[in-house]
């Protein structure tokens, strides 16, 4: 599946102010945030450096360039960001090749949104090569399109990925629900003007105006998302 669609279309969710749902990937739909940290630790071990466990909360959620830059600066490793990015993507791709576990409630939620023909897009800071590998876990045509971190000028925490997704649906960001697991992703969605459901995976996220925090996707369904938009949460 690619991130392109034949032509812009306008979608609406009948009977609700909800116009579209955008979902993050790593740590939100698939249980892979730990995979990234393991890949980072292994790559830096090969370079002769040990990562401090406290850095995990700093790098979670990407984007890759920020995480890579932070780890290089923190360790003093003799490697460039582009070189490290290749190594990390290679190591992560090896790991997801052995199987990608879905987060609890993910399959049920996606199935419900498909059943009611809710416009749905995957919006991730991960690169296209990684997204395309993980998409096999969801089945064909789960999402109307996907947005990858290496396909936008500025990825999360900037609003660009979510603004692009809203434009492609012809939707008002204020009437779009976003599901995210990291502060980086939440910041991107809120900067775009979207309503947010935060499902923290590694670091805690506090509730805020226009944002609700839940323990898992098991607590989220279509009615929940519609209520989020209409202000009932």
C-alpha cells in the first residue's frame, strides 16, 4: 500500500460531527516501541556505546532524525545522523520481520471503523519502508491512505502530517479524531487542531483540553470517538 490516492475526495461520517480518524502506528496500533529501543541499544552496542535507560522516554515517538541526533550527542558516537538512520531502520526491519504484535483492542477498533465506513488514515513518523512492512499485519485496504515521516517536509511533533491527512480527506481538523501514544504525536495532532485520544505506551501523558487519556484501545470505540468530537468527554 502506498500513501497516494487517485484524486482528492471528501468523506463524511453520517450522523456524526466526526469526519475522519487518524491513527499512529508504533506503540498505538502495533506493540513495537520496545522494538525501536532494542534496535537502538543493539546498534549503539555495536558502535561501542551503552544507552542509558532514562533516554528511552526522550527518543520515544521519534522523529528518527531527532532521536538519532540525541543519541549521537549523548554517547559521542562517531557516526552521522543519516548513517545511523539506515542502521536503525535495518535493525528494526529485521525485528518486525519476525512478527508484529497488535496492541490490545486494535483489531476490533479498526474492524468497527471499517464496518461503518469511517474515513481512516495511518499517520506515522516511521519511514515508508517500515510502514509498508507493518501494513501486512492489518490486511489490505484497512486505511484509505498512509502518511510516512519521510514523506512530509516536517514530521511530528510538527502538525504537517495531520494537516496533510485532513486535506486529503477534505476534512476540518477540528472534526478529526487522532489516536496517539507519545507526547510527540499528541503535540503534532493538537498543533493541527485535531481532537486527541492518548494511549500512553512508554511515558505518561496528562489529560488536557480537547484530549482524553485512556489505558488501552479496549476503551475506545466509534461512539467514544464521536463523543470526543462533540465534546461529551
